[in-house]
């Protein structure tokens, strides 16, 4: 297997195994961190156990549009290939 294919496979496996995202925005903190804690996909600390009764009482959504967009892009094989190429360039330096 070539180094290029191995790098692409590594990026693909990394994405499908586990991706950790921790937005530092107030929107995530007050709207979505409780949902992430309840769903057991929050990075800790901090975890949020207080129900968002003012900001998100109906518990809509799991992340902001920017996080969802970025994670959707990572599913694309062309983006995975671009990441693999960037990693190869960094390793050559």
C-alpha cells in the first residue's frame, strides 16, 4: 500500500472512529452543552447538568450550524483526501 493511500485510510478511520469538538461559544454553552452531556458526547470538563429552561426549553438541536457544517464536510472523501495531503506535506517538513 502506498503512503498516500495509507494516509487517506488513516484520515478516514480517524473520522469514523471518533471526532471530538468543543465549541467555546456562548451559544453552545447555553443551548447545547446540556444535550451533549445527556447524550454522553460532551467533552469534559465542563459538563452541564442544569436544564436549559430559558435558552432551549424544548431541547432542539445538538450543535450550531457551523459545527454541523464542518462535520458534514469531513464525511466527504475529497475533504479527507485534502486532509491526508496536508498531513503528508507536514510530515515532509
